[in-house]
C-alpha cells in the first residue's frame, strides 16, 4: 500500500490529460474527416476545443515520454486531423542541457578511458540537447572530427515507469471503451514502447548506421555517418561529424541557381530501395534528420528509429506504390484489402469507391502540391472509418512520403514524385526478378521442387488408401450455405434421374421377352420406346454433367 501515492501521482498526469481531451470533439470527429480535406482548411482548427499548439504544450509539460508519444501520434493520421499531425511532427524536446561534469563522467565510464586520452578536443557546449540525450562535437587523436551522443542519466528508468503506467491505463481503456478498441490504443502503446527501447540502446543505433551505410553504398551523393565503435557503448555513441544544415533551409536564390532534380531523384530512389528491396528503413526522415552538406550532398542522420519490413509486406508495398503511381484506384483498393485486417462491419463498397475518387482527384500532382504523402494519410483515415485495419508499415510509409513531399517541395517544386516512384519501382522489380533467376536462387527452387516430388507418391498413396477405406475427409472452414444446399439438391435430382433411366432400361430389356404385335424394327414396340427414352435421357444427363458443370466451374 505504500506505493499507492506514487501510482496516483503517475496516473495523475495522464488522467488529467485525458479528461481534458477525451470529451472534446478532437478525437471523436477525426476519422470522419477522411474525405473532408478540401473544406475550409484555414478554419479547421477552430472547430476543436483545443488548438494544435495547446496540445503540443500539454505534452511538453507532461515530460519526455509524452513528447515521444506525441511524435508517434504524428504518424497516426487515423487518429488526428492534419493541423495536429503537423504540430506534433515538429514537437521537440525543451529540456535543459546535461551539465558538462556529468557528461565527462558518463563518457569516461562508458568508453573505459579518459576523455583527454581518447579525444584531442571535446566541446563543453552541446550541439543539441533532447530528452533522451545530447550531442557534443569532439576531435579524435587522429584529427578526425566526431559527434558524441550521450544518453541522459536516469532517462531509461523514467521512460519505463511512464510506459508501465500508460500500459495499465490503455488496457483498462480497451476493455471498457469502444473508441479505444477501434483505434487499438494498446497497440499504439506497444509500438511506442518498442521504439523507445530501441532508441535507448546506442549499440543498436550504431549497428543501424553500419547497415544503412552498406545498403546505400552505391548512392554517391548520400552520406550516412559511421560509428566509431571503440568509443561507443550502450549509452554513448561516437560517430563521424557531418557539417551541414537542415535541408529545407536552402535559400531561394540557391534553389534558382542549382538544379537539384538529380539529387532529389537519387534521394527518392534510395528510400524506395530501403522500403521495397532492403526492408530496412530510416523511419524518421523529417527535414531535421536529413542534412544538406557544404559540397551539395545529403546526409541521413539519427538512426535511432528504423523500421523493418517483412518480405510479404515489401511485396504488398511494391504493388501499392505501383497502383498509386499508375492512378489505378481499383488496384489500390485491392492491394490495401489484401494486406489488411477487415472487420465484419467493414463498408467495402464505400471504401473501394472512395479510394478510386481519391486517386483520380490526385492525378497529375507535383511536389509543390504535397499530394503523395497526404494521399496515404487519407487512405489510412478512410480505412479506419470503414472498419479496415491497415498494417503499421503503411503508416510508416505515409510518414516517409509526407517528409519526402516536404523536402522535395523545397529542392524541386515541379518534381513528379509519382513518376519517379513508377520508374524506380519498375527497375527495382526487374532487378529482383533477375536476382531470383540467378543460379543459386534457381537451385533453391529446384530443391523445393525436388522435395515436393519426393513426398508426392506417399501423399497420393495416403489419399488413395483413405478413399478405399472410406476414411477420406474434407474440412470446410467457410462456405456459402445456399450454394452448398443447391449443390446437394442437384446431386439428389441427378441420382433420381439416373435411377429412373436405369429402371427404364431394365424394364425395356424385360419387355423384350414379351411377344407383341406392335413392333419397331422387328422388336417389341413398347420395349423399344422405353429404351429410346432411356437413351435420350442418358445423353442429356451426360451432356449436362460434362459441359454445363464445366462452364459453371469456369465462371467461379
């Protein structure tokens, strides 16, 4: 019982926040606005009790865990309107810097040597300070400039405490609230926990930098700073220093003087390769994490947040991007439904029709219109409203494309992102096909076929044995009851007709033995009539079984 006051204190922040926002119309009306993007955007935020800036300030006051939760919510367009998504996407930590004495102590404890021995110089003032850690510029003994990221002391314990509180409250909400169930609040919190635990482990971030550097090594104009593993640990990350500036801060004069379209095309291709080919994606490419260097190259920094796509999801996303770039609404709907969880209440007709309208309306858009990322946001909202649960990878893709729209609109406003997606997706697809035709991959297919042929005789023998012993069973998980009933009725009718034909043939053969004055071709007439009727009936029945049933199967 002694911990009860502490629990109440932890619950107080979140409960106060929910009491303020839960009864407002912010969450209640969100999904229904999926298709209302063209209505009076300037007055959109006035329709809510709380402004986007107020929501951002409330999350800041609640602490670093809630700031991270707000940043995660910026990737959930099915939960919040555009104005709030935009405000949350720019949500930054406003925390005091760690004193240099504390930084000095942490670095020396983590790397196992004195700062003066490891570094030629180490700036006391940080380059940046955030809730998880802060970054200092330093110089190695070799003269190489580096950036050293130090994790804030005690932050992991604080995060875990807040996350445990949120988990308990989310589970309670899901049990008793239809809205919480609809938007899977427990899944949102589980995703937040996974992301935060990854960001708190600098070993993983170092490995992420190495992996992305290898995957994008062929992109000469893209730079991924590599870690200095000898001076890194779980709480300290030393990496190459990139001198650059926010990519969206390029002056209008330089935009006119320099043609950035080849660089933009390379950036788009690099992210498509990450999503479709590698399945390992820099999941937080906001303009602050994409730096523009002095020699006009692009640096991808901050690999604390990455996404990993399975082979199945990669295939679906390739199909989705191809359908969108071809302005094919029906195919877009089909792919989304194939990769999603569809509830019994799902309005599929509305979903398909609305998607076709969205795709057609967004045709011929350019980067300055920022339509591609916004399009996926609309699709996410529409899916939630229609009772369709899209996989989280679609949300991640939407966030990536939304950031790409923002970056490309600055570098090359007339760039056709859809055309670039179409070109690069086609090439990636061709490369994947060539890869699958390589001898080593072809050999694995032959081995799989060999195993199939090897086990085929035994399986056929088992099926034949079960059939002969009347032990063969077919399990049907789902079926059309009316169709099955009609099928049984057809079978019963045909069996009855077959018995009648058989009886007529037997009767005709018996009548052949009875003398009669009425004859046909020298045989008793009545017997011949029954025989001919049976023959005609048998021919008709055979025709129906052979040809009509085959046509029915083809239609199915």
